[in-house]
């Protein structure tokens, strides 16, 4: 091997090594971030429910309110429920999002829970369409500003089938004024027991994937393999 070729090869190895180590370090940083996030979610999940105004104060400070445990009161407008296609406990169906009219005149989208596919129509589960004022507990969930993946189908508001939580379209498609609707959702928790058992609350997903340690080990392992192979080649060249 010529001197020039050896220098080029060495430079390439060093660049590849730097990239692999950087990727491994990035995954370690992501691991610490994800562990902190999971700890925060667990803390909020088990915390005493806040009043809605307290949650709004958190948001007003610019702080993240995702998964805050809250208590809300109001009256459901069942005629305006929206249906989000979902799978729950191995069964296909829909999450039922219903506007809750609050005492101050504002509206709040509440994910009341899951109904099987063949019970999408409200008339087939009339017992669960609770009338009058209700109080429930649940978790704050952020709205999405855009479709999270191009692989998702487009929402079909005319058929009342949503594949991603488009707060704006969900609101306007039922004739509500966006300025009068709180800009987030609340998932009813498992404490909410509707007559007839539907919709079934407690559908919030708390187990976020956390594979960053595995990824970090992979990148660092590749870096170690690169060093080993390079060292072996150098040893053979000298001998």
C-alpha cells in the first residue's frame, strides 16, 4: 500500500469512526431525554387531577402540558361527535371525540373512549350517550398541526372517519367556531364508566417506545468493530 493510499484510507476510517461515535452519543442523549419524558408521564399519570384552569395556567407559561391529569365538567353535545379510527385491545373500531360544553361557554374536545367498529353509530349505543352535566377526569393531549405521516390515509370528514387528530377540521366540520374551542384534547381516563360500558375510557397510550440504548450499543459496537478491523489490517501490513 502506497503512503498516499494509506493516508486516504486512514482519513476515511477516522471519519467513519467519528460518525459512528457521534451517532452512539446522540442515542445516549436521546435515551436520557426519553427516560426523563417517561418519568414525567408516569408522575403526571398518577398525580391528583388538576382543575382545567390550572392546566391552562401551565400552558399560558409556555410549558408542556401533555399528559397532565385534569378534571373537567360540562355537558356533552353528542350530536357533534367525531370518530377516530383506532385499534384497542386487538379490536378495530373508533375513539369517540365529543365536544364538552363548559360553564363559561367554551367547548372542549373529549376522547370519551373506544367503541367497536360495528357500533360506530351513536344510536347503537344509546345508553352511553349520557345527558346533562357530567364531571370526568382525563389527560391533556396536544393537537397536531399536520398529518404525522404520509403513510396515513387522508381524513374523511364527510364520512366522519378521522385517521389523524386534525383539531381544526374536527371543529369546523361540526359547525363549531375554533376561537371558542380549547386548542387541545382530553382523553377520558379509565375511571370514567359510561352506562352500557361504551365508549370505554382509558385508551391513552403511556408506553412510548424506548430503543435508544439498543441503538447506542449498535453504533458503538460498529465503531469498535471498525477499530478492530482497521487495527488487524494495519498489523498484517506491518508483518
